[in-house]
C-alpha cells in the first residue's frame, strides 16, 4: 500500500525516529500505525543493544536545588558525543532525572532507573526511548544528594558540577558574606579537585598504597640505590605530605590568595565573623572522569570516508 508523507510525519512525531525508519516501519506493517510504533521500538532497542559496549564519556553534569527543603541533587548522564549533549531532548532528560532524584531519593543507580519518569515510564524506559531516538549509547552514571547549608556550582556548561555543604553557627549563618564564602569553597573544589576534606579523612589503606607506589618509584631510580633507608623514608614522607597538599581540601593552596591554604582562609573568615564554620561534605562530578575515551585516528577516518582504505 502507498504510504503518505503525512503518515510518516505523524509517526515521526510520535516516536522521534528518522523519516526513512518511519516509512519502512509503515511499509512493513501495511500502514498499521500502532504496529509501526512497536516495530520502531523493537528495532531501536536492537540498535541500542549493539551500541551498549561503545564508550560514552561525553554528556552533562547538572544540579537541581530546592530552596524549601534545602536539598541539592546532582547527576551525570553520559553520551558518546558532545554534540548530543547539546541536544534539547537529552538536556530535558537530564533535568527530568534531577526531578526524580529530588522527589524519590533513590539509594543507588539501579534504584533510580526503576523509579517513575512521567506518567507511564520508568527512568530506564525514558533513557532507552531517548537512545533509540538519538542512536547513541547513553548511561546515567552517578548522582548525589545533599541537604543543609549548601552551595552549588556548574562549570563550563555542565563539564563539572560541585555541591559543598558548610556548617556554621548563628553568627556565620547571619553573616552577609556567608554565601560568597561558600561559593569560594565551591570554586576551589571545582578548580583543584580534592578527594577528601582533610588528611584525617584519608583511609590508612590509601596512604599505605601510596607509600608502596612511591617507594617502588624511588627504588627504580638508580641514583637512589646507595641512599640510606632513613633518607629513603624521608623522601617517602615528603611525597606523602605532597599527596595531602594535593588531595585534601584544607591542605590545598587557596586559589584566590597566594601563599595561603584553604584551612587558613577558613580560619581568617572565622575570625572576621567571630563564629564557627566547617566544611561538612562535598561532591564533585567531572563529565567522563575516569572513563577510558576512544582515541580517534583522524587520518584513518578520512581514508575510510574517501575510499582509500
């Protein structure tokens, strides 16, 4: 039977699939609209399954803050390409995930994916439908929930997100500069990427692992072969101090003031206000952090496109 352009248009608006995919589905179902919708979904899921092993290291980090409950939620959703991250449908899905997290308070990703997303879909269903439409591998990678005196920050249109919780007494909470103080800490975390608040928070197992790695590196250098054990120990201790200065927020150099640590900046603020304040917790998500990205060989790609390979 003849398939009209208007039928293709209606099916495309319903499914988000490409025009040729819609036309083929209508042809294969003899124009049955409902069967065409089912067929497009089945074919789309098959395509999504094939793409599941492809690396998704692009995407967005986004944050939603609710003033009434003093709650902030942050999520990272990954895609294969940065181009898709700028897609309005993808961005709407990310914002939808934030609303679900804020409302439902899931305990982990698996829990989140089973939560309702709109009237008839789960988050997992909505993600699959979007992946079918856009034809890329997508994953909801991680999320965070924080409550209290918070500051949130998004850097570079979703490349990095930060939530920091700062506890303070009545004098601090009443201070007009408290918001700026929190923002400075959020900027520090975004910029310097600490893993812990203070060196006391670093697990002993992490330090032992670092010491073993440092010691191995030192012994690999022939110039250190004849150095006494006590000298080697001092070298290890020095590198561990450097580890604390790099990985622990309070020990880091404060980015907005030369020759000052974050701990000293906080002490200065406390004296200025005459109150007590401390960093209680923070979350920092960087888009694609830790994901092994595919290394593109552009010469090879051009050769393929031009038929020379």
